[in-house]
C-alpha cells in the first residue's frame, strides 16, 4: 500500500515506511489483523483495526516521518459520525466514517456488492462481542480530497455504517483536527498545543489513542473513538461504579449485534460526570458490554471504555497529536 498526497492539495507527496516499521500497512496475513465491530439497536459501530498482534508493544511514530498536510470537508451523518467523501478506482463519491479507533480501511459489504468489487483473502477478526473471518477487497486507488492510497486493502464487513471506514494510518506521524464548528478536517505536523485547546496526555496502543478519564470518581482508560456515537464501558468499569444487577440506575440499553450477527442485550446508565483533564461532561449515558477489543489492546485488566463521538461532539473541535500522544479539545 502506498499513501501519497495528490498535487491538487498543494502539499508534499510521500510513501509510508516499510511494513513492520510502525503499523502503517494493513496486515498481509490474517494473524496480524484485529478488528472489532458491534451495533446498538440500528446504530452500527465501526471496526477497530490493529496491524499488530495483541501482545506486541506499540511503536512510536518516528520524529522525522512524513505527515499529511491540508484540509478537506467534514461531513456528519444522522447519528453524528464524522465522515469524508471517498472514491475507489474512480467510483463514488462514497461516504466513509473517519474513525480514530481504527488504523486501516474497511468497506461495507453492501457497498462492495453495489460496486461489483471482487472479494479476496479472508482476515481474522475479533468483533465487539464475537469473532469471524471476513474477506477483503483490493483497489488500485482510494482517493480523498486530502490524500490518495494506492493498492489499498479494505476488509469487508456487513455491519459498517455508511460505505466504509477511514482509519488513522495516513495521520499517524502528525496531528489531525476535526473542526466541528466549521465542518473541516485539518491535518498537519505535530507541535505545541494550539491556543484555545485543552490537552489531555494519553498513550498509543498499536497506534490508537487511549486517555485517562474519571467517571463519578472512578479512574478509567478510554479508547478515543470518533467512529461510534456511543460510549461503552467494560464490566470492570460497571462494577467499579457500583452498578450491580438490579441497581435502579440501570435500564435496558438495547441489543448489540456485531458485524457477524451475534446479538446481546445490554444495560445502560446515566451518570453524574465524565472528566477529561479539566473538561467535564455532565450526565453522560454509558452502555456496558464485554468488549474483546479492550482486552486485545491490554485495557481490560481495569475499568475501561470506548469514548464515542456522542460525548466528544459537545466540543467545538477535537484533535489528536499522535507523536505527542495527546487528545486536544476546544470548547
């Protein structure tokens, strides 16, 4: 896979480092692929894509690595997911969800069928609450208004919202900003936190940003996920919050069905506050489910959660500086 900046965006053109150097490439063998997907009611959650085995240490982006520079329009679907226009071998435009909890690319099965794309090799998948081995497709060119990807591999999943998923591989060596107020995506180099933003120091787990949060006095680790409108806690977080079965604060949270059709009833609760550094979100609603992706990222030995765009979209802008391991929020 070759990622490049087209001349139309008036910035540099580059190829990513070799596979194995840092998580930049989609894996070529099923054992090196990790995705997760689930849906709540009719709200499909995206897959998480990790290009390393679960036990491998996360690689830090190289200080002198190339990065994407430029901007493009930011679209929002009916459930608040952030999306961008994409073409595959000139077909489109398609709407792909911009997912900070994915490093690679995913195509909805229905979109692949509509475009008459032939499925290829299968990839091992760990779902939000299940497992499977979906096939993948290979396209000569994946194009956005900001960057192009040549010889792109996209995993096929039937439960994807929209036409597909754009993971963070093209942005891992710089900073990406979702300007919600002005509906723009901006990409550029890593650097000091811009004026007006509050920075929350986190860490990269296989290229995915995890930040500390506090929920009603309970400390937890949160996977930053712009690909889902939901915030979902693991059973350890539920227990730490004292939300035992039968607690009056719990109510039915709907049915989660992952990309492989495996359903599970879940519960939800509206809590007091969720704090990210100096920023506090009042009365967040959390669902609770056992999420294999959190175990795969080494987060399930304590309270942990998926922090969805439904909470983060209360900000005017959301940014991730990958080399600095920071989540940056502007009210």
